[in-house]
C-alpha cells in the first residue's frame, strides 16, 4: 500500500461520505501503513504527525475523530507520513522533543534526548539541593541539544552553567533552545572537545556528561531511526564504546572541585567498567552506580577527592 493510491491522496476529500478522510480513518490507515514499514508505534506516531499538521495537542484529536480533513491538511500530512515510513525519527519530523520541563527543538545535528537522561538530571538536581548553595557551578560536556545544561539552568539554583560541544551544528541547536527557555544569562555555550574550552584553572561543583558510548560493533543492531539518522559523532565511542568515557574519567578531575559531583551516563553493560575506571584514577570518592527507569545500570556518579 502506498500513500496516494488507496491512501490519503489529493482526491481523498470530497464526494460521498465513503470518500472522506476523517481524523479516525486517516489515523487507522496510517497506523497500518507505518506498521508495514516496520514502525512498531504506528498509531501513536500517526497521531503525533496529524496533531502537528492540524496544530492541536495529540489528545485533542480524540474530540474530533469524525471530522473530515481538508485538502490542505491531507497535503501537509502525506509528506510527513512518507518521511516516517522511511524510518526518519518522529522527533526530527516534528522538530521537537519534550525533556523534563522543557520542549526542545531537535534536528539531525543533535542526538534526540532520551527519557533515561532525565534520571541523570534528577540525580544532579537532588544532589545540588542537598548542598543548599546559591553559588554552585555546573559543566555539561557534550551538550548536544542542550538538554542537560538547559535543564540544570532552568530548574536548579546555579550561579552559572557552562555547556560544551565539539560540533558547531549542535551548538546552533542548543543556542536556539536557550532562547526559548529564557536562561541566556545563566548558561554559556562553548565549542571544543571535552575540556578543551575550559581554562586550566576552571573548576566546577558539578560535571555532567552523556557522551558517545555505543560500541562500533553494535552498529548493525541499532534501529534504523538511530543508525541511519542520528549523528554518528554523538553515538559511537570507539570499538568498545568507552573511548570518550575513558577520557572523561581521567580528565574530569582536573576541572572538578573537591567534593564536587561527576555524573556520567553510560551504555548498557558499561557501568561497572566505568566505575572501575574512576576508582582506578585515585581522584574520586564514593563511586556508585544508579539505575534508569527500567532498572538498568545506566549512570555512574562520583565525588572529587
């Protein structure tokens, strides 16, 4: 079945009731079409796409399931449906991804923020509240869309947040998100690899990072949405996935205050290895592993010695 044949073509509006594409009919047809293309969440994605085209919250579609769609709405929907059928991520198509209290702009220049990373931000904010300080500083290494750094600046009581990325395209997206979040004076974006943008004597109370950690050997096992669309530089961390994490473990201590918090997101099955790397440096105390929403060991936290 192809879009435009028995699907929602330009002639789908008008004629008798059987020719009309209502909201419900289009969603059901599109859900089947996407499932045939390997998209498991076909109906949900179809609803998100249609809500985006119509300009209403997704749940509002349920209030008008029998409403006939206009030709303009169908014309706007069809190309988006084709893009999703090609396995382009839904978030890139609609250009947005919710993250904690933010609604972030995303594009193929940045990795799509994952719900798991919200746990990391929550751990950092909880620790910062326990310190009960108003002058704390934070560093987000490899910020991408700005999800971690902007969330800390928006939700936390920090004097300042610095966020870095090696890709100028990613920083363009992060700066756009900064304008929307209205924390311009509180977060500073800098370009460079890991700690290169930092001054030699620059120290932070918190260093956070969600670095590239996918092993190159796992590339073929990734879903097409990830493998074919998301930026490789933000995904892959060398043969075993630990190349960037090794550098972070060794170099972060040079910019972390004594007693400060280092918070790292790692890949499935990597947490114990990364904890061992941190312990092996002799520069950290209280190294511990934290699980994500699904119970997987996904974060490693430590304090500067």
